[in-house]
C-alpha cells in the first residue's frame, strides 16, 4: 500500500521547518509537489522530508542554496573526473599535513573532517527524476 501524500503543513511539520521554508524550497526547485488536489493544493511525497533535511545539512556545511539547487538540477554526470579532482585534493591535503607543524596539523585535521563530511553528503545527494 502506497503512503498518502503530505499536505504542505504536514511536510513542514515532519521536516521541522516552516511552511514558508517549504514554499521557498519549492520555488527554488529543491523540492517539487508530487501532485495537486482538485482545489490546487500541493501534495508532497514522504521523500521530500529527507530532501529538506539533506538541504539543511548541506547548508550547515557551508554550501549555498544556489549551489544546492544547481546540483539538484544537474543530471547524473560522469563522476570519474569529479572523483579524480577530489582524490588530487585529498592527496595534497595529506602531503600538507605530513609536513605541517603540530599547530597546523590540528587545522588540517579539521579540514580533512570537513572534506569527508562534504563528500559523504555529495554521495547522498539525489538527482531529480
């Protein structure tokens, strides 16, 4: 049995955001109504709760809404070159950490943790259907 779609207020409550935030995310294309009622009310899928949470996690990591919107609009691309660039960056970071002073080592460790978090979030990022 398929789950019933959520009204905008139900989506907002489940995601822990305001209706205004749902409206804004919809206007940006971050989420989209699954269908509309005969009266024109928007109905959202349950997966949109997770998408809102993903957007919030990305924002906390410093990714702008413009960048998130662009990433969601981009279709599945060849990730090989992207992974190569990430690998190069991680190798450069590792080399810098190995030659860094003890004081700088802590900063580089924090940067490495941030990079790891961003990569994890990027791998979770869905593409729009």
